[in-house]
């Protein structure tokens, strides 16, 4: 499951990607330029915020294009003047970093629960 397809908050059905897109009134701006900071600002889950903050700027832009804005690798590649393979590689590295961050967070949470 993609990180940005996760619920934005435990009490809501809205996904992180949907929350990002719904908070932007200027659709033209969305088409022209992704804003990873707006994406970060739209996140209410602290673990996701920390994980996303730890990515490179390039990875943040690619994830924003891919999951919040729904662009295909080919479209992202054209906008960033890189190959679709470079987009795929950067996205996969970003997702791997996010998974690692979540694995560490889950391990820490389990240790705290076991210590009680």
C-alpha cells in the first residue's frame, strides 16, 4: 500500500493524497508545480510528517507528483527533464526510506508497549 494512500488521520476516511489535493484551491498552481511543503503541512500524522521530512527534495517532489497529483512516471519525467526510469528509481528509494522509518517507529512502539 502506498504511504499517501493511507488515512490522513485515524478518525477519518480521507487519504493523505486526497487531503493534500482538497486543501489547494488554485488548481492551475497544482498543475504547474508541486509543493512538497504544502503536502507536509497537510499531514496530521506525526510519524508520516517525520518520514516525509527526511526525504530528499527530489523524492518529495516525485511523491507529490505521483500520489497527491496523480501524475504518471512519464509525465513527471517530462516536467522534471529526466527519464521515467529515474523517476521510478527515486520514487522507489523514497518509498523504501518511508517504510524503513515506519518499521523503526513500529519497533519503538512495540518496545514501549512491552515495557509497560
